[in-house]
C-alpha cells in the first residue's frame, strides 16, 4: 500500500477510500437515433468484438499504469456496460471482458454488473446468455410501447418488440431497468401515462423516465419534430408520472430514476450522483479519479477506429484535465442535488476535503433562505421548489 500524502482529508486520501466504479462504452448502434448525442456510430459491417475487447483491456491496463501512487480507491462495486448498443456484443465477448476487469482490479462480492440492451437487437436466447456471462442487471431502452412514437423517434424496434424484450428481461434478470422517454412528438398526457402503465405490468425493480431533450448537434436540434409538448404539458407529464409511479410503490430517488425498493436503486448511477470515482474505458468514455485535493477527468478518443488504433497507448486519451476548488464544488452539486434525499455534509467533506462545506455554506444558506433547500439532520435536501427548478438550484453553486 503506497504512503498517503500529508493532507489527510483531501479527496481520495481521507481515511475511507474513494468508491470506485468501471464504465465500459460500446460505441456502435444499428442506426443513429435523431435525438441522440451520445457517442454512438452507425455500425457498418460486422462489429469487431474480439478486437474491441482486446482494446478495452489494453485501455484498462494503461489507465492502471498511469494511476498515480497514493490513489486510495475501494474495490470496484459496479461495472456498467453502456453505449451505444452493448447488446450487439456476443455474450462470449462480454464474459471475457468481465473476467479481464476482475483479473485487473479488486471487486466487491456483490458487484453490480449492468448491460444496456436495445429491443430489436437481441435474439430470444441472448438475455439468458448475457446472464450466464455474468451480467446481473439489465437496462432496456424501451423509450415507448407506442408504434407511432417509436417511429417518430427513429427507433429500430416497434411496440411488440418492446413488449417481448421486457418480458424476456424480467424472465432472466432479477434486476431490470426500463428506460422510458416522455414529452415525445404528438404525445398526450394519457399516452405518456399509458407507457408507464405498460412498463409496470412487468414489475421492473427500476424505471428511468427521461424527458426528451433536443441536444445540440443532433438531427432533432436542427429539424425539431412537429407537435412537441410545450413546457407546461411536459411539466404536467412529469408530475402525473411521479404520482402514478408513487402509487405503484416506486420512489423517485433521483430526478429521473424510480426504484421499487432501496435494493433496486442503481448502484452505478448512485456512485456518479454521490461523486464517487470511476474508470471509463472504451471510445469516448469519461473517467474521474480523485487525489490530493483535486479531481483528474479524462475522456478517451471518440472515433471507434481511432480508439481501436490507440487503445493501449497514451494516445487513447482525448481530454485530460484537473479540476479543483469552486469548480469541483459545482460539479459535486450538479450531481448530488439530483438526489431527492440530497446529501450529508460528511459526504461533501469526504469527496472534496475538509474546507468544502465551509466554502459552500453561504450558497447553501442562501438556497435554504430562498426555499430551494431544506436543512435536514446532518445535510441538505432539495425542496419541491428546488426539485422543480433544479437547474436554477445547481446554478447557484457554479463558479
Ligand atoms: C445512451 S442511451 C443507451 C441505451 C440504448 N442505446 C437505447 O437507446 O435504447 C441511454 C438512454 O438515454 C435516453 N436518452 C438518449 N437521448 C436522449 C434525449 N435526447 N433526451 C432524453 N433521453 C435521452 C434514452 O432513454 C436511452 O435509453
Ligand atoms: S440506440 Fe441508443 S445510443 Fe444508439 S443512437 Fe439510439 S439512443 Fe443513441
């Protein structure tokens, strides 16, 4: 174990190690959806699964070689294989990837391993094979069960495929998340709720409910679709959805995330929202590592071809920056204020160091005074107003 630097409570060096997760990005999709700004590329030809897994493991080796001495991380508690469309990978490739990660890093006994899957890209037997490969949580990109909405979103699947994929998912996995979008072109409040009611028929442990956003650089940003719900309707949809899901026993523990129980919460995402560290491997993957009072953020090359060519070398890194001080407090707040229960002062101190709470106190007090935050036992919690105007609340902490 390397010696610890003198600043005992600096990020990553406090007595308790920094939680650590691994994110794996798979950058290919059957085709690109017009609203999507994730690093996903239209797959032409055959996915180079073996070469990509080799590149991912070489990338991880290089990340660990570059990790500075004194980095104080806990065992990995979650692996998230996201995309893009990771379910395009054969199960054997996923099994080799997972074995490779576990051979390089200590992992917790209850390691959460999530795979994102798209309806319409998986054969009937595939979910069983993913489960056998070690995946223990499936996140399914349903978006809607309505054929018209799916068509307008440019999805490769229809409502019938969404239903059968959800059925397969819950048949093979104890832990399932369904991604559903709302405020879709031409969508009524009733249609939004109908999508959720259909999702509830499968009793998934977790639901993610995202409002469609027009992301810069996407086809939808350039050519906005007709009949997009206005702000008031979108807001009504959010409120009615939360009420419907609460009635069905799902708690909105984060601004877009609902869980049927505490155990069903997404551990990987909770690590982001509680400002833990993560290693990001794969084309365009982001990483965050804390050390000595600051955070190093990295991003890998976005182009799959360029990444494959450079994966085991220092050249795989496209962005490398160090964040500290007020900027880091802003990043913490962007994440932690998304949580319905807010955060404890002890978390802020552990993640950012002993001075962080002192520095944030004036802005926190002002947010309490303005009705955006409640002071609760040992921490702060967004009020209903703070949750509704989350961007305004978060903005108060940005330098
Ligand atoms: C990066 S996607 C990956 C999952 C998978 N490829 C899929 O699309 O089904 C993760 C989720 O982000 C959500 N998402 C992507 N773009 C969005 C946008 N512009 N607005 C709202 N949600 C979006 C979708 O619900 C999607 O399932
Ligand atoms: S399938 Fe998912 S990742 Fe791929 S383009 Fe569509 S939204 Fe983006």
